[in-house]
C-alpha cells in the first residue's frame, strides 16, 4: 500500500497508525449520525474508568472535521528518491538550527542523556525530523480528529482505541482538550506521539506532575529518549555509517540475505542483509566513505541500500533498529542518523 511509505518517510509517527490498522479488515462505512455514535462511544469511555467530567469537557459539542477525512482519503504518492529525501531534510538551515538547539538546550539534554543513556545529538535529530525542533507540531484538535476517524469507519477500531487513550491522558491531567493539538491523524506535540505511545513512553522530566510533550522541552527530550531506551538503544554505539562499496559487491548481496524474515518492521528490514561483524564487512571490501578501514570494534551490522541497487549503501548497527521502532522507514532512520552526525559536526 503506497500509504505506508508516504506517511513513514515523511518523518511522522503516523506510520504507527497505518501499521497498527492493517492487521484487520476495513470497517464498513458508519450508519447513523455522529451524535448517535458519540453517545454510544461516551458510554464505552465511561465504562473504562474515564471521569464523567472529563468526557463532558472533551466531548460536549464535538463535531467531525471534514478535512481530516479528506486528508485520510487523499494521501499523495511518495515519489522522492532517497537522495532527494535526504537533501530536503538535511538542509544547511536544518543542520544549523539543530546545532543551535543542541547548544541552547545542553544542560537539559545532558541531564536526559544521563538518565536514559541516549546521546543528545540523536534526541535533537528526532526532534528536528518530527517537528522542526518544535516549530511545526500540528494544529488539529486531537480529540476531534480522532473522533472523526473513529466514526468514519475505514480504520475505526484503531482510532477508537486511540481516542480512548487520548481521553485517559486528559483525565490524568496532563493536558486540556483545547490544548491537545497535533496532526490530522492524532500524532501529538513536539515528539509526535500517538496517544498510545504517550501513555507508554511520555515522561515528566521537569517535575511539574504532567507529561508535557507540547510545551516542556525537558519532557519532550526525556520522552524521545525513553522511547529509544525502551527499544534497545545503547549509548556506547552510534547508528551506523555510509560506506564505499567495492566493485562487484552488489552481485554478492543475494547470498547475504537473512536466513529468516524479520519479526518486526518488515517494510524496512526486509531490505537489510544478515548481520556480520565489521571485520567480516571489511574482508568483503567495504570501507568508510573516505576509503579508510572500518572501525575495529566487534559490532554486528547489516547492510542496506534505501534506494535499492546502485544507491547509497549503509552499514547499520543495533541503534538503527531502535530508530526504526520510532518510524519504520529506512529513509527516516538513515536521515535521523545522518542529521545527528551533521549536528555533531561529523
């Protein structure tokens, strides 16, 4: 489905929306009015333990948003090459803004790094990729957008669950319904978390009692870092590196395929080789981009060409797979890694 790479490669967590929804068949179009649907939904939400006052505040007067349905129906085809994608997201202005963000927020980032063991440059790179360092977080009212999609019927079961999760967030006092803004599909705040991800990964790092990924940079940084940490990130490693290929190397790639298909993030990992340690890749003729030998560490790495044969080649480490858990796209994960390197002046 062309919708998958479109959303994932654009650098949002919206790929989580789609990947979670494809497991089941599409729901038939809704019957009855939105008001009838909302009344039934309110009873369901109340039964989950969400307070009546919260439901009154969040749902009274709620109306579907036609533009949300239009955006859901009219996803554009993704036609950028990997080089074009990188050029658009690793502009000099974005790199410079990332370097400034790293310097301006050094104390908070260092504290988060010490707590979650994620290097600051990667936290800043994800922040930059997701919302341009907090500048573009989405202007849609999340509860109304999720209610629209839950009523719409095309992926109603998934969005109904996310709407319940959003209401739990409001009920817990983290944000008001009016301030809960995000993308048209419900990805929220400067970290672009879906409500389910918020409940799992968001953190209160500034100590004010709220997990505030909208207004608190400390909470944004800690939430991003916690997401990576809980998905296997190691701060004694980088993400991977672009490599120079020897003549004839691509002809050997079929023999380097994994013995078993990947268990997770198959859309991205199906294009990766099996893992070899760096010495083995060195013996196959791969080198750093400047021609030097690969690092001497006994790191396992897989090889991938995001654009396919003839494109740029990368060796990717375990942390790259943590990035794929944030967004299951080779374009996205490689762009985050490269942006982090540029932000650090590498």
